[in-house]
């Protein structure tokens, strides 16, 4: 639980552009993990779920930051 709070605190200090870059890198990592898992080359399959959770947290913070910046004027 402690690492989750630290991860969220670290993410909240980043800008929108940094979060987008981080999400892009995480999605690339997730693709590589899934590819390795498909050919039975991944021993630590829990990393797939962990990466998905991190991407979801980044998406949540991105949505909050964008909504905070632009309000309800998003189209």
C-alpha cells in the first residue's frame, strides 16, 4: 500500500506532457510483456497486471489534470 501512495504522489507532481510520455512508455512495455507471455518467455506474469494498473492510474490523473485545466469546455 505504501508504494501505491508514493507512486500516485510522484505522478501528481508531473506535468500533462510528462504523464503522456510515461503512459506511452508503459503501453510499449505492456505490449512487450504480452508478446513475451504469448511465446511462454515471461516468467513473472504478474508484471502484466501491475503495468495495466499503473497505466490506469496515469489515465486517471491525466483526466483530472485536463479537466482541471480546461473545465467542461472539452470537445
